[in-house]
C-alpha cells in the first residue's frame, strides 16, 4: 500500500470563551459578548464574540475601551472551570483519530493525521469528521487548516474563520505561489520587532523574503532567524509531533505577588527561572531537547508554548537565547500573573538524535561545546563561593 502523504491539521475553536457563554446562555446568542473584566473595573478583555469583534474589540484590550467601542456590549465574567472541561472534551475527540496531538492552548491544537488516513480517509475528510464531532458533541464550531506541515496548517486555519475548513496546496511550487502575496507579519514567529527589521530591509511580503539575498538577511536579523524565516517563506517546516511518553522533565515557575506589566521585571524573573532549570539539568546530567514557556494572565487564562532543539542542550546561554525568543514571540501587553520555564525530552547525551530542522535552530557544535564548558565552569565557581558569586552583566541593572 502506498504510504500516505504527511498531513497535519491545526484546529482552532472559534471565539472559544465567548462561544461557550453564548451556547450556555441562549439570550446572549447573536449579541456582542465580551468575556473578561467588567467595563467599570480595571482589567482586560479575555475573549470577544464575532459580533463584538465587528466593533474592533479584541483580547487584551482594556475593558473600558471595549465599552467605548461598543456601548451595548454585554460583559460576562469568565468561567475557566467550564472552559477547561469543554477543552478536555474536544481534546478527547482529537485522540479518537490520532495519538499525535499537540495542544497549543486551551482552544487550539496540532494533529498529525498521516497514519490516520488509512482508517479515516484523506486529511480533508478527517478534518470534516472532527468538525462534525465537535459540533455534535459541544454545539461549538471550529476552523481547521489542512496542510503538509504545522506552519502551513496554522496559517490555513485562520483563512476562513469562523467555522471554516481550508486545505492548502501540497506541491512546492503551489505553496510558494500561495505564500508570496501574504504580508510578512502573517508568517509564524515574526513579531513586531522582527517585522520592523524586515520592513527596514525592504521585505514587506513573504514573496519578498523568498527571493531576498541570504547574506543581507543574515546581517539584518541574525543567522538563526535568517535560516528559519528563509525556509518558512517557502513553506518548509520539518517539525514533528511526538507520540506521548512518560519522559522526565525539569521546570520551574513563579507567581508574581501582584499582576506584573513591567516587561523588564518579567524578563528578569524568567531569566532566573531559566538559570535554575539549567543548573538542575547539569547537576542531574541531563540535556533537554524541548523547551517550554508557561504564561498565566491576570484573568487566569494560561498558555504553554514549546520549541524543539536540533542539538540537546543544558547550558545557560542556549537556554536563555532560545527561551527568551519563545517569550518574545508570545508575551503580550497584558498583566502576567505567573511565568514558568521548563524542559523535557531529557537525554543523557548532547548528540543530535534527529537531523530535522526545528523552528529554532540550536548553535553549531563548536559553539555548543564552548557554551557547555562555560556553564560547567560557572557551576563550579558558584558551588565553591556561593550562588551570588557570579552575576551576568544583564542582571546588574
């Protein structure tokens, strides 16, 4: 039998919190619903129904501004317990089709359905079945992207919202042609800072990036980012979803005494968590293959994001570099209640276990080994003279 084509789905629930409220309270259906802080309180919007979005209301917007934009909007407090239960119900639906499920947040996930095609049909057919199951079992709608990799699947799921199903091309030429006219900001991983750098180079569309001189790109945004974005601009993404395992993990997190908005304080706390995890990794003799970021906002919405490393690492420099890139990509201008950093896929060797390209490349082998030696030397000094005997320049503010 012919091997099935590698196929990923990205399933994204439509206005999840607001849709659950409209489902459970029929009087809210068809009306502009805002989930989050009341308009007369200091707080932000956690979610907005599509009726509210028409007025320019979006998540993380201060509630008082949302009220100004739509005076007749209905504000309701969030019910995280209810949302989590519905999320678990949806994740169980995914698992009836494939064990290769990677949740990105409470309301979205990647699915690798390559092997499932023998049982359930092509990727589009599986997507249709999943959307039907979600609708029947939860009375909610989901938008799904079907693609040959995760980057394209996530891009596709956003093309026909709400209640949409989008299948992107699987042929390389067609993929590049589809991506070319899209604004550079649509590309996964291009935040405001990176977008500004790319625009300064004259790159405004993904098509511009496809043909841009690599050396100039490398000079402008750095080697790692240049490699990543050059490949993504052509629709190349070789990341994979692993089968769930009982592998060990090491992590650390902290809850701020007061919801924190100061980015410098958030980053400083995050760096300390990274360094603690790095020290524990080295003491236990492990190297990490996956890094995790955990953020909880003031409304108790929690997200977990992860990225894989091409070379297993436990040195502070690599963990900080890639950990901070993960934070930069997902930190929003909204109060943070909790922040955490974790590692998983632990191994006793730092030799690459796979040749596939990941979203964030690790440093080359020579640099990697030098960083290992520096971190171990720092551990020795701290052990001999105390933890406060060494401090980084960036921590001396």
